[in-house]
């Protein structure tokens, strides 16, 4: 699990934020995460950061409906 250093140093206080109290967890360091995990994830999944860029513009939401404008 990748969490901020102050979260793993006081895990009993923060485990609730991750729904992991009572579970066995392993923490990873940022240097390993950035060096090993991120490149492999991006290689496998591509850079999905901008995948739905613009898709929500025409998602059939009527911005006038339900806002009291037709009363």
C-alpha cells in the first residue's frame, strides 16, 4: 500500500481511511513505486490519465431540467 509517511508511522490512526484496520498490509516506498510499479503499469495499461478527456461534454445531461427553470 502506498500511503504518506505520517500515515504508516501512525497506522492505527489512519487505517480507517483505507478500510484496512485489522488487515495485514504492506507499505511500499515512493522510490520503488515510481521506479518499478509506475512504468510497468503504464506499459500494460497505457497512460490513461486523459482517456475520458472531453467525453463528458455531450453526455446527454440536460442542464435545465430539475433546476426549477420550467416552473
